C-alpha cells in the first residue's frame, strides 16, 4: 500500500481506506486511483472485512475530485491509454457497487 492511501482493519469486520493527500485536498491522481483499485480488489476477497469506509485525511475536503495538476504534464493521450484509465475507473466503481448498502461521508 502506498502512502497516498492508508488501509486499516477496524473492529466489526470494517476496512477503512483513507485517501492521504490533505495538501491537495485528497484529489485523485493516478497513484491514488491505482492504490484504490488494488485495495478494493484485496478487500473484496478478505473474509475478515464486510464493510469498507472510504474517507479523506485532513479537515478541508473528503475528496476534491480529479487532480487536474496531472493533466497539464500529461500531453496528448492516445486512445489506448485513455481506455486503460477509463477501464480502471469502471472497475473501481464496480467494486464499490458490490455491497447492499452505501454509507455517506459525515
């Protein structure tokens, strides 16, 4: 697990994922996206975890959205790279939709 996403297992079969980029208002960059995908995939198959809570560190924002700072350095994106990124976001969304209930951030 990278430093941009922290994983804790809490009592009651709860997994806690914390996006840890408070200086960027927890904006989602490629590293966070990849870490989030890996963590959700691992937790999906962890019998000790039944619920996953996603939160953000700091007190300014839960998650500000995409880290647009990455866009300026990216240059032109070919369709294959865009397709990979899009597939990864769909996979993350699919992982989040597995459970029967949702919990909103505070």
